[in-house]
């Protein structure tokens, strides 16, 4: 498997602040070149949490793969004297090189770590670190730092190539090192000899003085093979960072689209095809739509080495080796080539508003990242039809061979520079085989280079109308939306296309974010808000969703929603400086001061489990008193139990624990029950006694704020709702389900085997005829076979309702999430409860209730 992790983070040399908006052009250039040599690119963008995302990338890594890891950042010496990389993180996290290389070596089979960095430490600090590690001082601090970094990182199976330049010397958008590295990847590769990391180092070393950088290299044995020996066309379409793109939206933390310097998503090129190649093998790569990434088998040669592909051609199209001699082009290997996703012709719409850290313009100033351009004059789509006589006539009974032949011919004429002929052949192929991915790439690439934007839009529309695969149509709709918006200025068509993509894949949060971004750019704020909420409901634990939503709500003048989203984000990951300031500004000291308690209308919207299963809620409400009597111990035992604990008057007590209890009762409009304190750290529980009485450990009052305590109390007291009483008296959902099944047996609606006989007898003994009749009425329509599942689902809903009431009482999603995680309770896992909590925190009912209670943040 070939893979590259490209990480870009850099500081503006003038301001000294992190650039959190985009990848560096140097990283874009190198990613483009690696992608064209068959590497699967994992992009880690700059900004908050990059170190966390890198760690997650390593946890998900493939220990069998060979990986190039490219860092664009700043190298420095930490306070402890270790060489480190400075990432654009809110806490200015220094990622220690020694730890990084060890993690890389443990996560991947073989690694080349390429560091393209400016020196961020003073010369005297570098000298002290070199002395500590026993590294000889070099002719400059940069050279010493490069040697220090290469020497200090002694990880197994990890080569390191260090390039260190002086601080602030970044006059060009692309660093000289990255440019030279890219040229080396282009010119050193040949069909006869694999390119090793040592070859690239020697190539760079010859121009070290010219580049103005200090280089250091540490090799491993056997040598790291950067590019294996395998040819591929180097025609302009194969090496220029332009329309070789991927129609897809990554969903993993580290799988992000790779962008060229022109803002185009890049993927690895399609393999060369020739008439001598097996048509069946060639057709396999074209008929498998959107197979990304290629399988490991398709990306490895027979000996397991990662396979790269590049070679040069002379003016007549013949391949030349690295020494310039003319050579014959070998046929491609006889194995299924990795399929290549179809192209997206234009970059996604980008709001002029920076996503997190920079000030945001008013809606009237928002403009697309690329202004619409008038399409180049082009004949009507009818001119795309193939000529009457095709250049080849395969047997009509073998469509796979016909498709492979058409694509091979299109590749050949494309390599010769005949764009028009290549376009004609590609369109002919697409007409007969709409799923021919490479045909779409060729056609779109030609149309992009010639700026025939309207014709490209027509091509997308034709494929959208006739393609049978919903996922493929969704990706084509995204491409069409970007094209309409950024190149043609047809915003209504752009909106229509992205909305259809969302309809086709309703569970794709990335599509929702794409739609939100477009609406936001067009100042259609309500539509953007709806899509942000939908994205969060689909992926409620996504850092990306909350970061984007928080920035949007802050920019659009909705501080309460922005603060709630940022609170959720702060629980999931680190926040940047702007987000941290937003959190600080929204924090309140002490308990909230709502202008009224909750009423029945408030509970009807998200704060009651009854709507989830009304029939079961009614049954449990009727049965609550019966279940309470069945589960209470004898009076003498109750009296002995109360003597074990300390009684506390919540209305007179000055203890924070008791005052939080009384405050929560007032909010929920519950008469304060009796309160007893135990010596330990027990969470609040209802005592099994006749009168309402709650027990809590005195230790719960130590170390927790009043806001944290009211979350815990509100979660517990939510069980005093009528539909939840029965669950409050039982020991979990299993016992509650037993009582429901016993009621079915007792009323003749289920066979005797459905419930334990002792539970049925106890229920019949406790209920008179009238109550049994009433219970039976509530059981009309109940299916005994799914009664248990319904009870467990209802119990889970009681858990999430308790969390929501705790959130409302504390008023802070980060506090609620911390308490939920620290003190988990309930029938479902903490992760599921946390997802529901965050979804509710961003919901419209919660926002409206905060406004009605007067606790929402205002401008």
C-alpha cells in the first residue's frame, strides 16, 4: 500500500500568528506530486486539534504499508531540550520528533518522514540541545538543528529527511525545498530503476546552497523505496495539479480531500492503457465506479513493494529514461488496475468568512472564492456526438472489450496532445458506458483546461439524468453545484444540485456541510442554519460539524447557539483562541436565574419520554403506585433504614449540595422531598420508604460546582415525572419489563409462560378488579412478543430525557457532558447519551426554551 500523510501548518512571518485558513502551497504541491505517483493522500489540515487528529491517524494506520509523512511547519527546541515540530494549534503544541518517529514506526511498516521547516529557536538554544545529544555544531544554527533532528530520531523503520531554513525567509508561496523535492520526484523516477529516499536526498544536496536550506538525512536498512519502477505518462494532464480530482467527501478524521494550488481536489492518475494490455483487465478498473481507495492488492507489485508510476517522453511520445536515452515503453502489468474516481471540475464554494479565527464580514460582503467566469464559446452538445465511423469496431457482443478499447484510444490521443479527439472518444465511451470513470475524467479534464464550463455542466447533467447509482449521482451533483456556483454564476442551479445530493444521501453529514457552506455564501442564512443542524443530528459527535456551526452562528449574530456549539466542541477536542474566548465570554458564575419554572408545555417538547411510546407511558403511569407498593420493604425495615442516614432540611441548609437540590426542585415545580445524607459519594437515589425521600452522599458536595450539582440533581429528579415513576421504583429496565409482562399475563393478554409466576401472583394480589380492568385497557393492542423491547427502549428514553433536563438546569453543554461522562448511569452507553445531549443542545426547541426562560446569551 502506498500512502502519504501531508500535514501543513505555518505561521505568517509578518504577524507571527498561525495561518489556520488553508494548506500551504508547498504542501499542496507535494501532495499533488505524490498523488500522481500512486499515493493515497491523507490530508491533515492546519488548525485546532491537529495533534489529536494525527494521533487518531496513527491509531487507524496500516502496519503493513509504506508511508511518506510530510510536515510543513516549524522546528524548535522545547523547554526540556528536545527537538520538536511546532504545529498551528491553539495551545502551540510542540510535537516531539523522537516521540513522533516512534509512533510512526509502530503504526506503519516503513516510513519516510520529510520535514520542511523554518527554525523557530534561538541559536544558543540549538547549541545547548546539540551538546545534550552529542551532535557536533555545524556551520549554521539551521544546519545544527537539521543534524540534531535527524540524529535524535532513532526509530525503527523510519527514515528522516530534514530541511531547515532561517526564520522568516519565506518570500515565495512555495518553499524552495518543496519545489526541488517535487522536481526530484518527477525527474528521478524511471522505469528501469526505483527511486529511493537516498536518491532524493542526493538530488536535493546538489542544490543545498542554492536552496538556502540546511539538509540532514538518516537512512534505514534496507533503503526506503520512494517510487518503484513502473512507467506512467507524463503528459501535461498527468503531472499538472489540475483536474485529476476525486468526487467524494471524506468522513474519517484524517481522510480529507487533497487540494492543488488552484483549489482542485487531486487523486492519483489513472493507469496507462495500451492496445497490448488485457482488455478485460483494463475494463475492470473502469467498470468499478468510485472505488476509493484502491485495494492493497491493486496497489502493490508481486513482491509487496508500493508501486509508483512516472516516466518522461520525448517530443514524439517515446519514453526516455532518467539519463535521457530513448527506451521502449513496457506494457502495463497484467493485473486489475485501481479504479480512479471521476473528476470534480471546480473547487467547493468557500465563504469569504474565515472558518474560526478571523473577523467575519457582514452577509452583504460575502463572495465566492472564485468569481464566476463567462464560459468559452462552444458548439451545442450535439457536436459531442462521435463521428459516423468509429476508429475501431470491436465486437458488439463484448461491451467490456469495446469500453477498454475506447478508453485506451482516448488515453493514447490524449498523451499525444490531441484534446479534441480525446474528448470525442471519451464522450463516445460515456454515451455507451455511463459508469466509465476514466472516460469522465478525460472529458472533464479537457473541458476544464479549455474553460468550457457550460459544456462541462451539460455533461454532468447528462450523467446525473442517466446514472443508475444514487451515490454516484450524489457526487456528480456536488461537482455540478460547485461548477454552477464558482464558474457559471448560476446560484439557483447550484443550490438545486447540492440539495438533490443531500436528498440522495440523507445520512451524509459532509454533504450537509457542503450545502450549508453554499447557502452561507449566498447569505441564505436560514437554509444554512437548517443544514448545520441536520449535519449535527447526523453526526452528533463530529468536531468538524460543531466547529463549522459555531463559526456560522457567531458570524450570523446568534451568540447563544454559537456558545452551545463551542461548548460541545470543547468537550470533544481542543479549542482555538477565538473559540476559547467565546467560551470564556459565555460562562456564568453561580446558578442560572430563569424568569419562571418549567411547566407542562415545556415538558411536551423534548423533556418527556411519553411521546416516544404514549401507550406504554400511560400503562406505566397507572402501574406506578402498584409497583411502588410491591417493591417497598416492611415498615420496620424502612424505619431502620432511615436511622442510618443524616436528615437535612434543603430549605434551611447552607450546604451547596442541599441548596442545589432545593433550586432544582423549584425549577421542576416539585415540592422538595425529604433529603438524607450518607457518608460516601453515592449519587442521588430515591429511598425505598413510604414518604418521598432522597439519599445522596455528602462527598458529592465536595469539589463540584453548583452548576455541576444541579445537573446531577435534575437528572435524578426527572424520574419524578408521572411516566417515569414506575422506573424509579425498580432496579433497572429488566425488572420493569418483568412487571409489564406480568400485567399482560394477569389480564389474559399473554400466556402464563411470558412472565414469572411469583410476579404475576404479586400483581394480582395487589390490584383490585377495577385496577386490573384499567391496566387491561391500557394493554389493548400490546404484543407480548415485543413488550420487553418496548420497555428497554422507553427506559433508554428516560435516560436521555434526564440528561436533557440536567443540561437545561446547568445551562452549559460542556458541564453536562463532563458530568455525564464522569458519573454515567442508565441503560445505554455514555457515547449514545452524549450524542443525544449534544443534538438536543443544538435543537430548535432547546434554543426557544432558553429564550423563554430568559437564560439565553444575548448580543
